[in-house]
C-alpha cells in the first residue's frame, strides 16, 4: 500500500508494451483496480513484429534506473535468461541527462559537513559523464590535486529501494501463481539482483573495489588505477584521482599520438585474465569507456561499481572449463559444469552430455586462435540454462566480461586472439594444480573436512538412534508415478462408494414401496410423498453416475 501509485505505474507501463498478461496472471489486475481496457489484449498481437525481449527492454527503459540496472545485470545471466531476451537486455543504455550542478554541490556539502569552498579550489559544474545512479564532476582540491568526484543522484536511493521492494513482491506473487516462476525459484534470482544493486548504491564499496584492484597491480608500471581520497568519500560521494586519457574506441586518435592499438589490446587482455584466472577478483564491466590509454605503454582502469569475485573453487572450475575446451574433452567440460552449478534432481544426464558433446563438436575443427573464449563460455552457460542448472552470478559475469573484452580487442587489433593470450595462463594454472605445496594444501583441506565428518559421526548416530527410540524418524519417499496411481485409486474408491450408497438407497426405496403397498397409504416425508421424492433423488444420482463414467472416457 505504501507504494500503490508506483505499483500502478509499473503495471500500466507493462500493459502498454504488451506485457499486461503477466500482470493479470500474477493477480495484480484486481488488487490495483486497473482499468480492464488496458488488458483487453493480454497477449501481444501476432502481427506485431516486436519480440518479448524488445518489449521487456522498452519496459525497463521507461521505468527508469532500477529496471535498467536490473536488466543490465540480467543480460549477463545466460544460465537464467533465454538468449533472445538476454541479447535485447544487453542493449540497455545507462545514459541519462545530468541533474543540476546546484544539487550536486548541495549533496557534497551535506556529505562532507562543510561548504564546498572548504574542500575544493575548483569544481566544474558541467559533469564529465552522467548515468542513471550518479554523475562525475572534475575538481581541484585545496592541496592542488586534480580529482574526479562521483555524486549520487538526489532521491535515487529511495526510488531504487521502492522499485526493489516492488520487484521482490512481483517475484513472490509470480512464484506462487506461475509454475515456471516456481521452477526457476524467481524470488532467489531477484534477491541476488537486489543484493548486487544495493551494493552498487554504496560508493564506499566501489572505493574498496578500486583499492583492491590497485593492490593487485601495485608492482606493474603499465596499469594505473585511480587513488581514493578516503576522507572525501562517503556512501553518496566518491572522490578519486583524476586520470586523463584517450578512450580506446578512438583508434584514430591513438594512432595519431603514436600509440600501438595492438599493444594496447594485449595489455588489456593480460590485465583482465590476470584478475579472473589468477587473482579471483576482476573488473566486471571492461567496456571502452572504463579503460583509458594514458600513454603508449600505460592503460588505466576506472569505474569499479561492478566487480566479480571468484572463490578458489570457482576459479578451479572455470579453469577446468577452459582447459577442457582447449583439449576438446567432453567429460572434463561436463564435470566442470556439474561442479560449478546447482543441478536439479531431475536433470537428464544423457541429454546434458549430448548437448555438451554437440558444443565440443562446434569448436572441434576451429583453430584456437579463431575461438571466442567469451562466446564458448556463454554457450556452455546456455546449455546450463536448458537443463535448469544454476550457475553462480560471478561466474556468469566472467562470460559477459570476456565478451565485452573481445569486442574491444577486435576493434583495436582484429588479429589478436584472447585464447592465444590465455594459453600461458592455462599452462601456469596446470603447473600450479600439480605443485607439491598446492596438492599438500588440497589434501590437508580434504583431510580436515573428513576429520570433522568423522568427529561428528558418533554424535549424529546418537541423535538418529534417539529419534528412532522416540518414534520420531521421518522417512520421505517420492515416486512421481505413484501420484498418478494414487489419484486413480482415489477416483475408483469414490466411484465404488457412490455405487454402494446408490445401492443402499435403492434397497431403502424398495422397502418403502413394499411398506406403502401393504398399508395402502402413501408414506409422507416433510409433507412430500416419500416414494416420489426418493425416485427423484435416485434419478439424479443415476444420471450423475452415468455422466461421471462418460467423462472419465472409460465406458
């Protein structure tokens, strides 16, 4: 009720773009008292060329920042979103008009607790860039240091909080009413997106991400990451070192200054692969606007709102996929997918193996230098989607990052292959996997786990025996075929019971007829002739039984 107007607006936008059937199916049409004329044509017209993916993208664009961000996140989840919809969501742009500089100044002063002049010698009112959540201004501190100041939009936090609550409600309603939503555990998916977007709203988290990536490359001269001014950074304002450079999409300017685009591409690929494969903490959105050419031999990474984190096990599984692909090994690819995802109990292993084998054959005759690593990884995640295998969000973000990276590399140097650059990392991972100290750590970790299991075993057995003695042991057995059998038995039992009741009623009626004949007086029941009343009831019961037999299809 607190967000009633926003609910109505979201529902009406969905209806206007041909998605009103979703609103109707999850039961919001009546609750929101929306005009039924909006939902007269609940399904998109067959003559309308727009796909479902296009409609969803247009809805996200009209509903604003929250839905644009959620759509962008969903576009990196081939294990959750059908390919056609995912490709449309990838087109969502985060470019919006800037908000007034007076509001930006006021937010900075509120967050710092002092007038702007007490912090900045200069502050440019025209922003360098504007996005749905915030915008960036250039400034000069009183100490003379040039900085970039990222300021969150006014009231954006409240709007996003409202929209996230509405999305969570939508997911819960859909899961309750729609079979596909329950099967894909839609509430868990939405909760995952909510956590990611909530974290992106806190600029101190982005600042920590930047500091962590800077630490990864502290000994490398070729990569710059902007330094963070912690005393001027809050949840709504991020102050960092200003780095001037050339956008990598401007190939003509790179060549004019004597920069080698191929060398730039190689540095970028090495940087991202180092983060993904070796560090397990990586830039999640390496598009051209977030990578700058500072000089002929130096690049800079900026904007760390979206990052990915891979646990050692996730890195191991991802490396296993890459190695299995390089070796054209179906079993290795299959085992890596099963280890990295949440596999449903009813997965068809024969069909899953066939799909993975088909994917292997797709790349069998293709030279490694011609294989798109990002496309191959995403193809594998599409197979996972087909079999309802849930892949961790950070692993799917790897696929999206690689695809974005490959698009950038192709513009800079079409001859450079990410697989070629990845091969040394693959060999290094293989060596590390068989290093004595690594094997020792793995064995010690497994020994600890099994040791804890053995230590807990007596306690678990004691608890089990205690439950048996109390008669509290519950055994759950599920046989899908048994459900149909029980349903048929239940129907047969009802029919037999009905027949017995009809027979008993007929016997009573026969007794009444005999008694009436002997007494030569009609027997009355509630002032109605009992025999005529009984014949009427018997007739209705007989007709109902015949109807039930015909309806069952078994005469």
